[in-house]
């Protein structure tokens, strides 16, 4: 019996706390790429960081767990998480500057 392919999922997260000016976007991008995820990360005007991750459920869950810690200088206070079906719209993971 062949192994079932793991569910592909999408999550949108908003990370609050001391998350800008601490290399959060860059290290998020590196971590997501190392897990083979697609999507993006960006700073928001209100001082939070927003990201979208798509990939196998277990890898996306690892990335969400990482977002609760962030890079060494970050002080994460909360992570708002919204789960949905993957769209497959991304070809890689990048830092957005818009």
C-alpha cells in the first residue's frame, strides 16, 4: 500500500511584540526556505510581522512553532494564526517590502 502524501496547507500569521528591527523577516525567510516552504514575510505599519506559509502540514507547523520564538533578539508576545487550504500560488519564499 503506497504511503499517502502529506496534506498541503496554508497558514497566515501575524506576530506581535519586539519583532521589527531584530532581523525577524530575514531569519523567517531562511527558516522557511530550509523547510522547503513557499510564501512570504513582511513588516506591517503597526509594528507587527505578517507571513504566509504553504507546504506540508508538519513543515508548516514547525515554522509556526519557530514564529513563537523568532530570532535571538526578538521578544514575541503573540502569534495570530489562520489555517486554510494551500493555493499553490507561490514558487518560493521571499521577503516582501510592500
